[in-house]
């Protein structure tokens, strides 16, 4: 597995309307050495990004208050933290560019999440 020194200096925000899944992803990232927090609403994620530096976002594609597209739009248009890595998690087999508002993301992961692959992808993109 790819490792980085001082991973704890990197902060991950997990955004998923399923609280248990968000907590599991955040815990897996903490286990891998990152600081991490889970929130269940896009509005909470935007508020957190306004007040904190975030290096990594792991967001569900669709949530009641918008999902990844809404979050990407806020990151592009507001004066908030711009993560180095933006990952989308989806229960759908295909995720179109239109579903993300044409905005680029680091990677899309299907549910259930392969946590080892998730961590490797994050490490590779933080170098």
C-alpha cells in the first residue's frame, strides 16, 4: 500500500446522507492515518468547508439536499476550502459527467466501497 509521511496533516470530509456509511468511511480514513469527519447534509459540508481547510472530500452522488454536484458547484463558486482530492461514491453503475455538472472529480467509487482502493487513490493524488 502506498503510504505518506504525516498523513494526519491531511483532513478528509465525508458527505453521505446515510449516517452509518459516512461514519464507517470516516473511521476507515482515520484508521489509514487521516483526520476525518462525516456529515450527513451538503449544507453542513459547505458550512464546514467555509470554516476549515479540507484536503479530501468523499461525497455521495445523490442526497436529499443535492449531493456531489451541488457540493462541486459550491466549491467552484464560493470562497471555501478547495480540496485536492474529490471522490464520488455512488450506488449507480454509471455516473455521467452531466450528473456532476461537467465538473472534474478525482475518481468515482461504486458502493460497496473498496476501502483499500479508496486509500490508495487518495495517497496517489496527494503526492
